[in-house]
C-alpha cells in the first residue's frame, strides 16, 4: 500500500483521533466519538483512501 500521509498530517490525525475517542469515555460520553477511529487508523498506517481519490499527497517528495 503506498504512503500518502506526511509526518505533520500523521501527527495531527493521531492526536485528533485520540481526542475524539476520549470523548466516548469523558465529556459528553456519546458514541459519536468513535468516529475518531478513522483519523487514528489513517494516521497509524500512513494511508488515506480519500487522498487517493482526490489526488493529494502530503508526503515529502522522494
């Protein structure tokens, strides 16, 4: 699988994903926080299917 998520983008995705998942356990405690799994996984595997569809790539050029 090609990599299309850069370092800064990756860090932001992981932080936002963890913050959204934390909302399930603290704060409003709604199940909507589980949507944070998507940015968390795309940040961890460094691949975003939406970026492929849109032709985006935030990785440094090789």
